[in-house]
């Protein structure tokens, strides 16, 4: 059985204490360097998803093994969180973030067709 580091246990406790609000979460190493930045409509629910994937998902395991703390920044809404996430990734270049590092456009507005069109934010240009 794999032994769990004390930092991982600390991260689990920090994640369990996230608020049920929108915002960005930041996994940081012992020196305070950002390793991963993510956004959430509900930080508490998003954190629970990470805990469910712990031990199953290699990327999640790597993030937990490398990080010493989990911080968060609350935002007024999901759109604000999305913009803050992109800004933090572009300026800090976290090790585990792959998308948004290049500064390329990151959000597209998708208008569905039909009797009652919907307006959605998407990251894929394929949904034109």
C-alpha cells in the first residue's frame, strides 16, 4: 500500500474546507510557487472531485505529491473565475497547467441554433 505524505494529508484537509463559492484554486509547492491553477463554479464541489480522483488519476496524484498547500481566491461569479484563472496561468506558468500558457484566446461565445438559442462560454473553436 502506498504511503500518504503529510503534505497530501494537509492538502486534503484544506480542500475539505473550501467554500461553496466560485473562484480559483491554487496548488503551491513548499516555496509558494504555483504548480496548478484551476477555476470552479463551486470550489467545494470541485475540491471533492479531486479527492475522488486521488489514487486513480496520475495527474491528480502528481499534483498532490508535488504540492504543499492549496489556496483559493473567491470571485463574484464563474466568468470572473475563468478570467482570473487565465491571467494567473499566463503570468505564473504553472508546471501542471497545459492550456492557457501561450496567451492564445481562451474563451469563445457559442450561440446554439434552434427556437430558443443558448449563449455559452466554450474553450473549443470547433463549436463555432
